[in-house]
């Protein structure tokens, strides 16, 4: 398999091969964001792509946002979209190099873009990035893809087993409000850091 490095993802953006990009912040995430009352939450969005969730959070008044992506093209795209006067911490780096302290890691299409052998590393590194009672919230695929990824699929059972040592499983349930093309193939997750 080709290495899923910066060059791989930059080439995907350059060639327009961004099939994961739905053109807006997904309904399950906006529904969750709409329920948050603390606008000072420190939120990290890994693998943010074209940054629709970032823009949505800004529009809702959140002001402590960080984005990390291995792709220079993705970071530049997000930077061009930011409304004037708004500051977001844009980080071009490998997620596993990042250090920080966050209340929420917002998961959209990052986990499924990682090679499956990196999933345990994702769990432990995400745990290290979260404050006490911090959480990973978002969407994971609940389907096994027949073709080689990315994206790479999985199942509820796999995710529960993978995360349970580091996180309390608040939700890992079929998503009721997925966008139509992904209906029946997503789980909504909320995993709270164990201390």
C-alpha cells in the first residue's frame, strides 16, 4: 500500500480526489455542536480536510479552535476560508507529533483515513491530548469496505474493544441523522477519557 503521508494527501487535494468531502459540516456533528453551551471549550479537529466543521464552530461563536492536518493543501484551504478577524490555530503536522490539552477532539473522517495498524496509537495519543473528562466525539464508519482504503471501515464491536481501556464509552451507537449517502453506515461516538 502507498504511504499515507503528506505527499499522498496533497496529491488527493490537488487532483480533486476528495470523495469524503460532502461540502458542508455533517448533520450529526452540527447537531452535537448546537448542544454545546461553553464557547470557550478547547476543541481540536484532526484531519480537518476543507474545514467545514471549523467554519461552523466559528459561526456558532466558539473561539478556542485548533486544526491539525498532515496536508499543506488542507491547511491552506482552511486558512483561506476563515472569516476576517477570526483566529484558528492551524497546524500542519502529523497528528502523532502533536502535543496539547483539549476538551474535545472532534472526529469526522480522520480515524478512517489512518492505516488500521495505527488505530491503537490513535487511541493512546488522543487520550494524552485530552484534559480530564475530555472526550472524542464524532462519527466512525460502521461498515467493512470491500476495496482497499482509505477510507478504512470497522464495526461498533471493534471500536468498543479498541477504546475501552482508555475511554468510558458514553455512546457508540448507530447514527440516527447521518447524511443520506452514509445512512446506516455510521456510528456516533462519545468516548470520555479515563484517568
